[in-house]
C-alpha cells in the first residue's frame, strides 16, 4: 500500500513536471513564432522598399532617356540653325556687294 502511494505520488510529480515542461516549450514556441512573424514583416517591408526603389530607378532612367533624346534634337536644331545662318550671312554679303557695285 505504501509502495503504491509512493509510486502514485512520484507519477503525479513527474506528470506535473511534464506539464510544466510542456508549458515552457509552448511559451518558447510562441516567442519564436512571434519573432518569425516580426522577421517576416521586416522582410516584406524591405521587399517593398526595394520594389519602390526599382520603380523609381526605372522612372529616372526613362526621364534620362527622354532628356538625352531632347538634347540630341536640340543639337540637331542648333546645327541646322548654324547652317541656315551661314547661308543667310553669305546671301547678305552677296547682296551688300551687289548693292555697293550698283551705286553710281
């Protein structure tokens, strides 16, 4: 009888220890799960930042391409104006020479 009660008490003590151990393990698991969720949120935030930066970069590259094209068009316009100005200057000089030659 005493042996049975001693064994029963020992079993109950081990059972309580196992319950306590289970509670501790559950708390650790909950903490790790919470930490993992936090890390996942951080990763998602960083991915969004990267995506935003890539989109911003793409817009800036497009703007740069348009500026380069505009610059090239301006250079072409400048060159055409320079040619037109040189032709006008030549015509002007010819007319002046003609007018001076026609003076009495």
